[in-house]
C-alpha cells in the first residue's frame, strides 16, 4: 500500500450528491472515516516522543504545579501527552489481557467435553421434530367395572 493509498483511505468523502462542497466537507469532517491504527500509533509515538523523553522538570498532569503552568508552556502539553500515553498503554494492556482470557476460556470449553460425541446427539430442533411427528401415546385404561375415582376421605379408605 502506497502513501497515497493510505491518505485516500483516510480522506473524508467529499462532493456528496445534492450538497455543495462546503457542506459535504463539514459533514465529512464531523464523521471520521476508517482509521489505520498501525499508522496512527506510529504517528502518535513520533508526535509524543518529546513529551515522553522530556526531563524531570515536567510536572505530573493535574498536579498543582501543572495547574500553575501557563497554557503556552510546552511542559503543560508534555504532561498531558504523558498522561494520555499512560492511559492508552493501560487500555491496550487490559485489552490484550481480556483477549488472552477469552482464548484461555475457549480452550477450557473446547477441552471440557468430547464435542465429537456431542455433535452426534440429536439437536433441540431434531428432538422437537420427533416429538411433533410421534404417534400419540395410548394411556392404559382401567378394566371395565373399576372406577378411576378415588376418595381422599379417611372413612372411604378404612372400609
């Protein structure tokens, strides 16, 4: 993939049908297109390198010393960039851990049963079909002359 291919993939669509170019541009800037994360991450590292390698004079983001810095002071932006990179790193580490946990869980599930045997058992759909198509079951009837009514009264059982 050439640099031109990447930039055209990332470029917002313009010239939408029925809209002037300025309206299409404004709409496309509000809704970003696909992001090439490998390229974005490389650019993020390139951009944030000065902040990450700045000396100990950079205060911790959000601290009183950081709040006291002028907005134009590069150390203020460096501290914010450090905090953002630390947050991103934590998120990536957590996402990788979740993915590893899912892989381990899937392996545990796969090893928990003999799936070849289970696959040969009838499915729920097959069991339902069998039940619907089965012949009606004939219930045994009592011989003639016997009653099916039973009384729960104590005097009827004693006699």
